[in-house]
C-alpha cells in the first residue's frame, strides 16, 4: 500500500530565509504533485512532477523529484509572508488513487 | 472553462438528518475523488471513482456514508443519520489521470 509522509509537519520561519519540505513515499510512483492550501480555501495545484530528476520552479518555490530515492522536495527561497499556507504532496501510480501526505503548515514571520 | 463545482457551499443540518453533497467534475475527467477535511487537519480519503471500474470505497468511515457517480459525471455523497463528528469540509476533485483539480468544498455543520 502506498504511503506518503511529509516533514516537517509544522514549520515556522522568518522572511528572507530558505527552507525545504520533504515528501517521502513508499512504493513506485509515476507522478507526484504539490498543492497549496490557504486557510478556509480549497487546494491549489502548484507543481506536477512526472519523471526522475524533474525540477520545476515558480517564483520562490522549486520542486524536485528523485524517483530512485522516492523523495520529492519543495524548496522555498528567501521566504515572504505571502507563502504562509499548508503545503501537501500527493503521489499516484497508474489508475490508482492519489495518496496525500499529511500536509506541512508553513508560517512565515516578518 | 468551468472547474469542479460543489454544492451546496455550506450546509447546516440537525443531528440524525440525512444530507446529500453534490460534485460536478470537469467534463471529460475520468477520475473523481471525495475527501474530508476537519478543521486544521489533513485530507482524509473517502472514495475514488475511476471510469467504469468499481469504486474504491476503502476510506468511507461507516455504512452511513455512500457515494455514487451517475453516467461517469456528477457524483453525490450521501451521509445518513448525521452525527456531530461528521462536521467537516467535504472536498471533491476530478482528474484526467494526471493532476487532480479540487472544488471549493462543502462545509457541513451538524448541530
């Protein structure tokens, strides 16, 4: 059974700092996603990673995928307050359901 | 283009009543998911429909919960004899087998 674990689950950081959120999964997968959720809102798709070594960047966020290590990272560069949210990774294999991690609640302080 | 639409957006119901939550997926998406999210918590998987295959119901918390997807499109999640612990946001997502796109959710409050 596919299991997905994120860490850390809670992260408080200062503006301007860099940090990384990790997403580990337990079995072979062919796609991995990162989502953002603001309080009281639904999930917004950030990145879709489909192959080993894939790297995607959008603004201060960069996501990468290592399928051999079954690991994806979401790197935050020079954090700003607007990035405060909960971030979820999700992993899929074939036609099977997506499995989500527990989420990482990120708080960025001035 | 229309996204995933859920209705109602908010529902307050009395304990013991039945409720129906509706999800209109993006046209052509073969996969449809229902998740539940309690305040401040992660996503709890409920049920997954994929094309004409038998749905994956492994996440439904009790036999009070059921869901159907008619004609491979609209889905209805039904909760019978609601309990206070059913209070949560119910999220629907649809997918063409790549990424999943989420609706805005239905906030259910059982009083």
